[in-house]
C-alpha cells in the first residue's frame, strides 16, 4: 500500500511539460469513453449515440491542439503520464459502473466529465506562475466550458423532443423487461409458492424453529432455482429482454426475499405470535405485488389485487389444511 501510494506524484509538483502531457492523455481517455458510450447506445438510442460521437470528435480536436502546443514548446516526445499517476487528480468512473444505470445517468456522467475537466484547468492555471502556461491552461478551461456548450448544441441537433421521448420510453421498457418483470415473477413465486410448505409445517409441528428452517430452505432453494431458470431460459438476444445474469439475479433475489418475508417471523418463539406476524407480512407482500403490477405492468389495481389475493389465499389454505390434517 505505501509504495503504491508514494509512487503517485502530487499535481503541484508536476512541471509544465508534465501538465500538458497529462492534459493530452486525459483528452484521449475522454474521447474513448464517449465512443464507448456511443457504441453501447447505438442500437437502442441512436440519437444519443450521435451526440456522444460528436463529443468524441470535439475531444479529438482538443487533443490535436494540445499536441501541437506541446510540440511547439517541448518537442515531439510526450511523456507517459495518466490520471492514475497523479495524487488528487479527478478520476473517471469505469464504464461498467455507468452503463447499467440508464440513459439519463450516462448523460449526467458526460456532463460531470466536462465540469471536472473545466475545474481542473482553472485550478491548474491558478497555480502556475509562467505566463505562457497560465494562458494555455486558461484556454483549455475555456475550451472545456465551450465543450459543455457544444454538447448542448449536439443534443439540440441530434436529440429533439420526439427522439428524447422515444428513448425515454425505450429505456423504461428495457428496465421493465430486464429488472421489473423477472423480479416480480420471483417475488410472486417466493411469496406465494412458499406459503404452503411454511404454513403446513407450522400447523403440523407448531414448532417455530422447525418452521423457520423449512421456510429458510424453501426460500433459498426457490431463489436458486428461479435465478438459474430465468438466466438459462433466454439469453436476451432475440427477445430483447436484456442480460440473462441481470434477469437471473433479479428473479433469484426477489424469490428469496418473498419467501423469507413470512419465514423470518418464526424466529419468534411463541407460535401464535409468529403465525399472526407471518400472516401480516404475507398481506404486505401481496399488496406490494399488486402495486408493482399496477405501477410497472399497467395491470388495473383491483384486478391485480384480486389475482394475487386469490392465489395467495388458495395456497395458504392448502398449506394450513394439509398441516392441520
């Protein structure tokens, strides 16, 4: 840890040559990031992809100006210095941390990139005493501010109101297909299908610890089964439902949560207290399922409530009758 930390240079210790080289590598990295965004969005959001392609082209122009300036002042050999070599220098979030968060998050990240670079150049200009370097860094700060305005111009050109609305609808649909639908299926399976074994065990044994163990096993087992089934049943290439592992995680986790909701009350030692608490939890789970169906799947609330309550009541009755017998 200590050698890695001490190997990083402080920004205030960089020479003017190194500051200019750092600016060049930063512009190169930002252009790559924008092109990665464009490639990632091209299929589903072609208008936004055009915006990021234009921003990458702007970064290329800044990089060429920086290289020309570096050659004029310091020659043709540019030292290799990158963001990670400088202590306290602003960092970019990895693309894989942003790409799963939606189109608006990606646009917000691009805006933050431009603002970070603008602030960096202003701070760098304030810390130098060389007139030429101060002028250069001030020009770079103005260029980054202009780049942010250029991004707005590009959005106005490529991303009109109709295109933005269409992309927002597509983004919402993809979110529903990838996360909500599998998660809802898992929550329904975990909340409803585990009712029978949990309450059958509860009424058959009236032993809260045994009931909890059965509920825990049923919930985890159902979660693993649903997760693998969802991930293996559709790779998302033809259906467009998104990454199979995302859908598998959503389905598996929500299945486990749905089952654990009415298994955890049986950690309460008193049987009837635990059972009544579990019934209350079941009511909350079924209400949540109906709300999600109404909110994201456009199912009328009364119909969703009737379907979920009827199914849950039948499964609960089956478990209670079998356990009591």
